[in-house]
C-alpha cells in the first residue's frame, strides 16, 4: 500500500483528531517499548492503544501511512499459505484457532505508519532501558534465590506424583512463587479441595512445568502436607528478569544488546567517547551479561555473531580488535554460567536436553515428506505426540524455526520465511549503508544495531523456534517497522539514498 507522507503530515497538523490519534498511537508504542521485555499481556494492551490511535488518525486524514516494501509479497504469501495449511490441517479446529498468533505481523505495518525519526530514537532508548531494568532484577533474583531446594521427600508426599527428586527446586506452586517449606505447606492448606496445584521445578538447571497434584481434605488436615524437607534457596538458575521464560528473555535481550552496541559504536565513530557512547556501552554490557545469566547457548552464539556483524561494519584496526575481544569475554562469561547452572556436559551439547531436542528435530524432519506442501497443521501434534513417534510426555516444538514451519505449514511456507529473512536483511543493511554518512548518529546507530539484531535473530532461529514465540516475534516485526519508518524519515530529511535501496521501498 502506498502513501504520501508529506501530504499526510500536513493533514495531521491541521486536524485535532489526527493529532490526537497520532499522539495516542505514539503513546501506545512507548508503552509497548516499556513492557515488551517483561509482560506479553501489557504489551498487547499497549498495541491495542496503538491500533486505536492509528485508526483515529486514518479516519481523520484518509491516509493509512502504510508503506509498500519488497517485504510485502513474501509476508502475504507466508500468511496465505499459513491459512491454507490450517484449513487442511490434521486437526483443523486446533490449527484455525492458532491463526490468531499470526496477527503479530501487523505490528510491522502499525509501527512503520506511526513512527518518526524522533520517536524511533525515543522508543529504542525506552526499550533498552526496560531491558536493563529486567537485567538488574535478574541480579537481585539470583542473590535472593528461588524456591526451596528439596533435601528429602517422604513416600506419602503429594510431590511424588510430580517426579520431584532430591536436589530439585520447587519455586512456584499453583502459579505463586514460594521461598520456604512453610510457605508451601501454608499454600496447600489454603487451597480449595479439588484444586490441582501445578508445580514449577528447577531440575539440573532446566525449568520444568509439572501438572502437579490434587488437593483433598486429607492432605489439608496433615501437619506436614508437603512431605518434603529443605531450607535452602537455589542461587544457580537461569535468569529470566520479571518473567519466568528465560528463552524469551534471552532472545529479547540479544536484540537489545545489538541496538545498544550499534548506538555506542555510531557515537564513537562520529563523536569519540562522548557521554552517549558511555551510556550505550554500559547498557550493552549489562544486557550482554543478562544474556549470559540466562545460560542460553543459542542466544550466546547469536549475540557473538550479531555483535561481530556490527563490529565489522563500523570499526577498523585496533578498535575492531578491542571490540572483538570484549565480545569474546562476554561470551566466555556466558559459557561459565552455562557450566555452573546447567547439567554436566551442557557446553559439549552432550546433556539430556540436547539429546532430546535432537531426537525431536530428527523425528519431525522425518515426517515432513508425509505432508510436504501444507504440513501437519499448527499445533496439530498436540493430539498426536506419541502416535507420531515423539519421545516423552512433555510436548515441545522442533527447536528450529525453518524445521517447525516446514513441519506445521509445509515446505513452501519455510521458503517464504527464508524469503522474508533475506528481504529483511537487504532492507536493513542497505538502509544502514546509505545513512552511514548522513550525520545523524542516532538514526545510523539504530540501523547499525538492527543489522546485528537481525543477524542474531536469524542465527538463533536455526536452533530455536523464536519466530513462534509471540513476544520475540512482536519485537522482530516492531524493529522492522522502525527500520522502514527511519528509511522514509531519511528521505524526508534529504538523506542521499542509493538506487539499490530505492528498489526496496516505495511510496506513493
């Protein structure tokens, strides 16, 4: 869809409703930037505000603000194939219900329609600050400790049903955090009869969700309903900020590290070690430590490769050597955390988690030829996990975005996904190149960081289904929307763009 942004700007200036709509949409994006690293519910509410503001502005100006890019074709082909796959799914009711998860792509269009040069810098800074706050909380969480380390468990303990073993940690019960055996006992006694208390466990460094046990009158009458002993908290767990999803937290922090690093190196290149360079560098350092504390091996590799892309594109000589060494030290710190926190041999990929993931991926890959065009259907495996030969009782995805998409939606959908990744890289890298000498350090810094963020996201996607993680997917589309908005802003401020980049983005 095409738009004339100069005419739209004039309409917005003259119309109070349009100005209110634009302000509302911008406020919604600011709230999203603040909540995105921590709460999907708050992020979704923020995006509802964005949508309302954009709709008001569109009605008032008769201009959507949407921009036609070379991303549109692969995006809409991917969505169309996903819908068709769901209709032809092995379990159509499950897959059709899952279609709502694809709505995250519309953040790409909302962001590009609303964001401006000034607001883009503000939004990125707000999100970086929010990520730093989450990392700071992770430090506190590790120092405070989580849950209760089980020393022993009686034969009549209800936790026997959850297969908890000595040295495991019970850290949430019925969705509530617990910090002592007494809290666990009190919570069981307060729970209504017939209620099932789900249990969150830390076992060999992995967070596991167990169905838990039913509370009955006999259990509530016991003096020691939990049947466990333990007085210590666990201080060796995978950090997750204000959330409980360390995978999601690590993916988000990895992207924010790259944006911070891009801003830092752009300022260093244009202005030397000024205050902005020092602040951005400190943020990048703290966020990188946060990634390390999640003990996510894939996120550490993604961080290293993404940062390497940024360093190569922005530094030379001694500075390149220094920056590369700094990244290496941070990855080494992350490796140490993996060694301390996770199961033995996790660094060698010889732990049970790695073996299980490889086995699941192998079985999923072997089933792709059975439904090569439209796949098995999104989430259809929920009703066929054992029947289709997958191991264990805990259902999981294939831990690879292209594999998961090919398995669920067919090989053509995976091809469209690769097309989206390639078109995204061309858009981001070309836009960074043409703004490199623009004199606008912050815009160039964001775009420089975006090149590393996209590279890291792609690398991680090969061994993680990050494209199917709602929070991470939203951030991916938001960042691409910001890039498109900055590209257009650069044209409106008379930045010199190459012909190659003009082919990637057009407007009416």
